[in-house]
C-alpha cells in the first residue's frame, strides 16, 4: 500500500527545520487560505516562535521577502526574514519564514484600550505611513511589490478596490446604499482621476497592527504595498472600526489618525467616500458570520458618510 501524502503541517515542519537547522515542535494555522496564501505559527525546539507564510500554489514568496527587507531597512517594525524555501509537490508551493512579533491584532484589544493609548498608536501608525510615503512610485496606481510598476488608474481602484463580489441578490440593508455609492463615485470621478499615487500600507487597519501591553509591537502582512491615495487607508480603517463590537474609543482612534496626518476638511470628504465604499463592500458581500448589530451600525455610518461626501462632490 503506498505511503500517505504528507500533510501541509508535515511538509512545513520539514522545510522550516531544514531552513533554520532547528527541529519543529508545533505548527498552528494563523489564518485560512487566502488569495496570497496561508500563515502558520511555528514553535521551534529551541523555544523560538516564528511564522511561516505559505504561498498559493505556483506563486513566489520573493516579493513579500523583498517588501519586508526594504521596510525593515527603513525602520518599519516589521518581521525579519529568516529564510525561504519550497517543496516539491503537486502543486508546488514556497515558504517564507519570519520572526514572530509579540502581541495581538488591534481588533482583538481595541475595546479595552484607552483614549491615550489610541492617540499614541495613531501617531505611530501615521509615522510608519510617512516613512512608506518616501518610497519612489513606479508607474501608476495599484497593489504592487516594492519596486514594481502600478498599472491601474486611481479611479479604477476605487471602482474595484478588491476581489470581493456583492451577493446576488443584494442584502436588504445594502439595496439603498449601493446605487448612492455608484452615483457618488461618478460625481467624484474627475477629482479621483487627478489623484497622484503615493506609496502606503493599505491594510494597517484593525488587523495587521499588533498590540502588546497596550502599545504597538509591530506591523505585519506585506504581500504588497499600495500606490495611490493614502486617505484610502483611513477610510478602510474607519470602516473596519465600525465592525468591532464594544469599541468605545474606535471613533476617537480614527479622528486621531486624521489629526496626526494633518488633513484638512476637504480630505475628510475623500475619507467619507472611502469609508462608505468599504462599509458597503462589507455589507454587500455575503457575510452570514456578521452579527446583526454590526450590520445596523455599518448601514447607519455608511448613509451618513454618503450624505457628507455627496454634499461635497455633488
């Protein structure tokens, strides 16, 4: 009888042990399969904790490794690359091994953080974005590895911000929102087309920002950076905060991000547009795991953001 095919965990154990020269004692998934692969928490025999990012079949981890090396060299508190390897399988995959930073996602601790802690965090996150903004832009807009050219217009990015598809039919709470959003984007099209791309980390929201003891311990998940409008990050963060239950000071955190970025009233209208965009994107996708109270809050905030942005853009 032929031997059973090794599991993903068994393959990871072998690859990581070969790369680091240390036996692996435990492998635990950190996230499900996503468009960019999966992440696993690895415990080594010498007591160290590392993270292994497993690529999608046939894809390379080299762009992420370069992103981490460049960002780390700029002083961004990102994981260090410890090694990269692959396994021969069907289909083949690649593995990137990184240091594991302490802490938990902001989403998990936001409800218990104080106003002062969130004010400090906002300044630190905007500081990181300021460093990233100093990277040279190549080409146009898009989600790219550092040094690769963007090939999309900013207007196209706003019309199609991700691969999420709306449910068919639309959920009832999204039916009155979606047409308003599309009309708003059309009204704002001329201004959106004039956006000049800047490099920023689009997904430092309520996830990928690690908090340990109430303080920032690092930032993670750098499959790409974004070339486009840095206010996009603030809109996505404002939308993400709405989804966190009992986040008493969530709105304060967003306001502190805006304040730390030194933005004007006109900038806030762009943030309103992006906030509505992502909330409607969340609501429009099939989300059976989302609790009812979350959806009610999201719809209310989306309507208010649309009102403000529509009054500005026309």
